C-alpha cells in the first residue's frame, strides 16, 4: 500500500482488522507491527468509492496532520456509534505492568467529520 508518511514504511505493518461502516459507506482498517518490545498500530479509512477505484486507504491523522500511532498491537475494531470507534489490543509478546494474559488494553477514538 501507499504510505503518506515515510516513517510508516519502516514499520512493516500487517493487517489487523477491518470494519465496514454503513453510515459513511467506508472501511475502517487497522494495521499493526511488533518488533521485539516495540508495538505500533495505525488507523486508516477507505471509502467504497476509493475502494472501487483501487485507491489506497487514507491514514487517520491528528490536528497537526500527523499519523496517529497507538503504542499497542491492535487486533480488533468496531463502531460504538457513528462518531466513536472501539479498538482493542493484544500485547501478548510484551510484558506491560501487571497485565494478566486474560486482560487487554483498549482505546475509544472519537471521529471528527
């Protein structure tokens, strides 16, 4: 895929999750990478129009137009409502604090349109 930021090329990311958003007619995509103790995930969006034209997904950026990195290995995404996404992580290869094997970190992302 095409990365809008050269720093993403070196992360060697793989697909973690895809969720179809009926209200926006788009796909929410999570990619992630893990290298030793370094975990990263990135959130993307792909409209069905762009999908049909074989255009690459767009990375979700912050207010400074920088890609939003999650410092965990994302494994799943779902919609809470039309403005909120729930992202869950599986950091099974690193030891983080007192986290037990049956516990997981998560993030709720609010989407600004």
